[in-house]
């Protein structure tokens, strides 16, 4: 169906990230293209809806994969039981009890593990007389303290060097400096370091108008010949230092990841130090700016806030996502989606910050329902084609067109920087469409006549249930009429894209043109099936269960089109599939089950009823119609064909 292809296309469009380049290159070559891309970007709520679905599907895939590779736990032997029962684990106490007075020390360093305490200018913030477990102090009475300052960027930082923040929490009156007389006793204090700058890649925009003259193309190539994609240090002015307020009795060696990296035990596992967590989750990626000679001073706004256990677990899990993914497909995922992931994260954060909590809950619930319907439609689509024996009434050409559409989508996402999971879903979608080919045609391998002397020659031939019925003729006629409507639109879109858009090359232009065309007009792929249903006056051959799930998803999209603010074209795109669905519903109502229509065995519903009446009148001479008992209702719904009519005449 076109809905499956459009679903992949929409997900691919939401995930594709255009290269931005640095500020100078954007002014030279990419201004117009970036403006066009901004006009085509989905709204914040749309991005959140698509990302929520992606996260749900991702979680399901990871769950099934991990369940498949999970090793069964070995049975414990006598020796293992003796070791396990050797003694209870020692539970540790928090070094800071509730009500403990403490000081916050925030230092700056260009080294990740070393702090120069002798350089007092590196002390960014000293907040004294804080109380552990106090949620009501501060200017606003919420336990939050703030501090703002300006940092002078060193040459090391302006030349893509790293700079780190070290946050220390000590008992009141103590110091984190080992050489100070009031150094923390036994070095017991909370500590966490965090890299303040972030490295991001600035990509050169090498797109150009394909109709430009040779002179203009040469000038464009010379301008960008020596330019390369560069990795530049970026800065964000906001950072939060959290102190986890919790008295959980952790046991050394049993703290679950990723929390185990923050819980530090001392005194032989009897005590753990206060947990300091540096949080930059709410820093939007687009708010980062490059650090260079034009930024000699950098603003920094620090916030101290106590944090509960539940929120800390959420933040810690989010920060550990990339490290965790590194164990499972991490290199591939990290290489293919760093910038795409940043934009998705921004959409998610903005939605969480600005959206009504009730609408947000409804969005998550509907996203889960949407994902369930997609999985059910996927399952029933495979089941329908796997069990299908007759192709009468089904459009075989639509199956081949679906393969072409899935191939274009896959090539498009490979040509652009897209999420690894999006690429996998496109590959799976193409594989399913290719798998359908052997269900609709007979594939013959001629090993005597090999291509290039290696590959056997492959020939495709129509199946008998398709070629011997009128379905093939109607299918051909439907695509003929469809071509009259599609090709002028394709030519018009070709000319428009060639004149007004910039591209990396002719290959990229062809892919972008075909992808945009399929995304816009892909819904008309279902019109040949409507035409065949009209000619056959039957819809009994349709996969109604799979179509029901897909159209339920369409209605969910319609609801969000009313609720969420979005461009008019996106709203029209949500409603276009409804037209096809209502036509299908009309055909289902119009072409009801006809008891006079015979099945492939030459029997009709009326003949079956007559046989039952005769069997009821003569108990000892019951008549059984071969084939009628196996498919009474579905058989009566199949259309009349030349072969079945001849069988009826002979009977």
C-alpha cells in the first residue's frame, strides 16, 4: 500500500539533516536552500509525535533483540550457594545526613583530572552555608541558587581546546584544595567534572544550480575547493549543578548502571560520598555558538539545585545513552546520526517545556497506539500475502511500483545523513516489497544462459490466477489512465526542482525529485486497485484487516492535524488518504456479497443453500457440494471469471 511507503518517507523526511556549513559559507551558497528547507520542516509537535513513535519502535526492537540473545542463567551449584550465603552485603550510609551544612566550590580547569587551586582566578563560584536536604532556601524559596559571570577565553580554548568545570561539595568550612589547612578530612567530599564546550561539525554547503553556466560552476568549485568540513568548539552559557538528596543504603557492587558511575564508596564500602551531578540536559543544541577569536569573553550562568532520586535516574540514563549504545551498534549509530539526534532532542525538549501536560499525555498514549497499529498492519500484510493463493482482483503492477517506491526512499536516505534506525526500517521495507514479488509472479532461473557468464538469467511470468482472469487487463488499463495523470505532474515537478532548487549533483537531483514526487503524489498508488474493484464489482479479495489498521493510523493523523498547529500543506497531506479510504468503504457497501456469484469451484451461495435444503428434506441422501463447504461465504464473494463460468455450464 502507499501508506506504508509514505510512512517511511515521512519518517525519512523528518530524520534527514541538511548540512548547514559555517556562517560565511551559509551567506555565500546556502541561504536560499536553507530558507526552502525551513519552510518544509515539520512543526515542533509533529517532530515530537514522530520521535515518540520512533523511540517506542526502537525500544521494542531492542527488547526483542536483547531477549533473543539473552543467555539463560546457569543453575547454582553447591559451591555457588555456599558463596552466595557467605554473608550479607554491607550497606553504605550517605556521608551527608539530612541537615548537614556544606559549601559548594566550582572551579575551572583546562585539564579533565587536574585543578590548579593556587590560581584563585579559576574559582568560579563559592556558595557557602548550604544545608543538605533543604528545599526551601534561596531567593525564590525553592532551594535554587544562581551565579553569573564572564570568562575570558584563553588561546587554548579559542583554538578548539577543551575546558572543564569541577564541582566540589564539602562540609561547611572545608576546602577541596589538598594543600589547604582546612582540607576535607580524608578527602571525603562530593566531586564531579564536566566539559563545558562541545565539538560540533560545520559542513560546507556544496550545492549549486544544475542549470548554471560553466563559468558559474567553475567559480563555485574554486570557492569551495579548499574548504572542508571542520569540527569547531561550541559554547552554551547555561549549566546546572545538582546535588542528589537521597538516603538510599547502597551496597558496593550492587548499584545499577548508569548510577554506579556517580556513587563513590569510602571506608571499605560503609559510606558513600554525596552525589554531585552536572546537568546540561535542557541546553538546546541550536543555542550553542562557535568559540573562536571573535568570542574573547564567554558568559556562564550557573545554577545550583537539589535533585530527587527519580529525576536523577532519568537524567543519568539520558546522559549514558550514547555510551550504552556504543555496546550495541553504537559506532554505526553514532556515525550516522549525531546532528539529526541533536535536532530531535531539541524538538523533544521544547515540547516537554511548552506543551500542556494533558495534551502531552494524550500525545504519548496516541503514539503508542499508533505504533501498535503499525506493527499489526505490518504483521497482517505479511500474513495476507503469505497465505494468498489467488491473485484475482489484486493489482500486481502496484506491487512492482511499491518496490520502486521503497528503493527510491532507501537511496534517498542513504544519500543524506539520516538516522541509523531509519535506514534499517527502509531496508526492511524494501525487503518486504521484494519478497512480495515471488508471491505475484513466477520466477524462473535459466542456468544455461548466464549473464556475464556468472549469474543465471531470470525470467518473470504471470501466475495463472492473474493472467487467466480479467484482472490483468483491468490492471494494465488502470496504470494506463494513471500514467496520463502522473507523467505531466512528474514533468512539471522535474522542471520546477531543476530551476529553483540547488543540488549536490545530477544523481542527488534525480533522487530528490523522485522522492519529493512520491511523497506528494504517492497516495494515488491505490487508485489502480479502486479501478479493478470497480470493474470486477467486488472487494472480497482485499486485505481488509491490514487496511483497517493502516486507516486507523490515518485517522489518528487527522486528529493531530486539527489539534496541532501545522502548515496547511501538512494538513492536506493528512486528509488525502481519507479520500481513498472512503472510496474503499463505498465500494465495500456497494459490492455486497452476491449469493449468485460462483466461486473457483463452480458453485455459488445459492447452490449451497439449495444443497442444505435438499439435505434437510432427505436425511439419508444428503448432498455435499465439493468446495462449497470449505469456503461458503468468501467463495460467494469472488467475481465471475471465464473459467468458473465454463465449469458452471458443464455442471
